[in-house]
């Protein structure tokens, strides 16, 4: 309520004290007011003329809901805490009653509440239906599956669903009506299988990863100087990432003297890519050169926990310089490199990839230099390794 007549043009900036529970102001506390932190939210008030003891539209501030909301939204605010508002005039002034002067005429904070809007959640083939405010986390549970079927996934407005493949999940309600549906499928009982093996190498000059297919006849050799450092195993469906880890890979080797290769210093790494349909097996450092290896994948399952069937291993030979792929390093490989000279190999051109022994992305004298130290290596007589 106004305390005096005043018609001088006045503009006021209204801010809130940016604390969870405002301290009491003391008499004459001017410096303390200006030193207290204020809210980002504020309101401007162009005050009309006042008459003494006026209590009406002209003595009412504009809407300061944004200031109140900022204070209430603080993480440390709780119901019953004190709020303080700072009125800073940019021109003119106004005199109003203080609570200590006359409590019945003091300023009053008037707050109006409206119900938050609610939105309908429809859960087909499950529970959790209802009307909810936006942001509400709702538990949704699929009904028991029909005979001979299992829960598959939630479909519909699933952007707010935390785990779409779980029959018991939560959805964060959007600011719109939403419908989700539990779906069911006949369980997958078919075993998975490996459809292909490749040895991977990275070539320079922008060529990137190039793959060489490993056939199931024991004839494959890796001719690149980087050696056997990465194998790619292709599955016929997506596999369960939890089931594919280093212990899923077994490896044994035999060197040119027929002795087992010591692999105690080689670290095996595993990961899945391409929609979990390709297994990546890495060896660090790469498997020793001039030796034959048997690599096997065991214990890997698909999403339905079905294991592998069929052939799950390959024999690979690390033989730097064997551009021809005949398990020997000799003049034939020199001839192939000379005939395949190119400034940029194609990642899908098997001959060019095999000739780029240096992995620099081209075929030139650098590859001959890589071949030269290995001329005479012959892996045709190495006996097949056996995994203990």
C-alpha cells in the first residue's frame, strides 16, 4: 500500500535475491541489499502516480512469476523458506508501507497456481496407462506373452523408454499424448554361424582398411609388413556383445622349425561392429612372422543366447612379402610387385592390396624393399598348429 502521494515518473527494476532462504534485512541495510546476489530473472515496472494509502492496480507490480520460479527451482530450496525481492529505481521513487510500520498495509506476495497439464499414456498389451505430467517417469510392464512366444520390444512413442527390449521398463512422459505397445515373437532357437573370415590391414594415402579373405583350406597368407594384427569374423546375425570377449578367442601357432610359437606376450582384444554382426579380433603386437596359426572363436552367442554351429576356425600364415599367396617368398613376388606398380591401390583390389607390402597405399620400390629380407621363406611345409 502507498504511503504518500507521488506522481513523479518512476521506473523500477525488480529482481529476486538468488539464495534458497533469504536472511532478514536490518534497519538501514542499504549496502547489504546491493551486495546480495540477484536472480537472472527480473521484471521492469513503470509505476503510475500514487495517492496516499492506495491499494489497487497502480500499486501492483507486473508478473514476477519468472523470478519466483528461478528461486524455487534451486536445488537447495524447500517449502517455507524466505524469499526477498530487490526494487531498484532507475528514475524517481515511491514510498510504501513497511511491515514494521503497519503490518496491515505492508506489501503482499500474491501467487496464483494453475494445474500442470497432463497427457494420456496408452499402454497396449501392458500396464502403466494413465494421465501424467510431462517429465513423469512411468513404469510400464508388458503382459505375459501368448503361448509359444516371448516378449520382443516396445514400439510406438518409444523415445522416452529407457530399455525398449525389456518387458519391465520406464518411460519418461513427453509433453504430448503417447502410445506404446508391447510386441511378441516366436523365440529364436536357431544357432548362429560364421560366414566369413578376413585379415585386415590399414593402408596409407587415404586407402584405409583393406580386407583379405581367409578361405577354409589353410592356404591363406598375410603378406603385409604389419602382419596379422586384426582379424574380422563375420556372423550371420547380430551377436550378444557380452559373449564376445578376449577369452572367446583361442590361438596357437607353429613356426618354420615345427615348434610352438610363444604367444605369452601377445594381448588379444575383441569388439563388435556393423550392428554386432562383425567380430573384430586384434593382436598386440601382431602375431610373429613366418609362422602358421590356428584361430578359433568359442562361446559366442546371439541375442537369444544361441551358440555357434559349423566351422568356427581358420588357419592363417604370417608371411611378409608373399604377394602371390603361394606360401613362398621368391622372385614370383618381385615380378608381381613390378607388374602392379600404381600410385594408389584400390582397397577392393586383392592383387594390389597383397603387393602393397609396406602398407603405404601404393605399389612401388618400397614394397620390393619389404619383400627382400624375406626371400627364401617357405611356409608350405609348416605343420598345422593345434590348440591345446
